[in-house]
C-alpha cells in the first residue's frame, strides 16, 4: 500500500494523537488480516502548528514516530507552518538541474533547434518548477479565491 494519509484536526494534540494511534493500529490490523504489508519505516508524522513541543505517535508494535519538520507526500513537501519554503527551494534546484541538462543540448552549431529547446524547457523545467505551486499559492494567498480551470 502506498500514499495513505490520515488527517485529524482538533484543539488538542493529545486527542489528535489518540485518534491517529487508533486508526493507524486498526489499519495495520486489517492489513495483517488481508495479507497487506505496510512499510513502517516510511510512516511520517507532522503537526501543522508552530508549537515546538509536539507529541509523538506510538504504533501497536511499539514503534514511536516523532513529528517531522518536513514531510513529502505525492511530490509536495509540507512543512509544519505550511509556508512551502522548503518545497519551493527543492523544486527550484530540481528545475535548475534540468535546465542545465537542456543547456548542454543547445549548441549553436550542432545543437537542437530553438523550437525544440523551447519545447524541452516548457516540458521539463517549468513543469518541475511549477509542481505543487497551486497549493502554496492557495494557502499563502491573501485573496482566498478558488481558481478553477475551464
């Protein structure tokens, strides 16, 4: 199983942890019943709150999960304050690396045509840089209007 997320919201960390422990243990129990294995090492916990003293999660096999400051889910990096600074810097460095690889193909004498370079740039560099941008733009936008594609 891959890419499962539990989201809990309340005014109490203890209540959130209690609910998460119950649901995670129920899922692990169901997994054993239906012969589905979960990679416990890949489980991550993050609290979206600015408090430094956030509780850990304990699973049924006595594994303790400490909260992370940064979690990657479906290619988007979430930090505990939802500022997406780390996501932007990671995506920017990946886009730069892609740009430099394309740059090697753009030799004046024997390189690709400008049209082909532009297509590669749009397909590779901008798609890498823009990935997940709608999330951080939407969360950090002063105007909370929802933009829907036509």
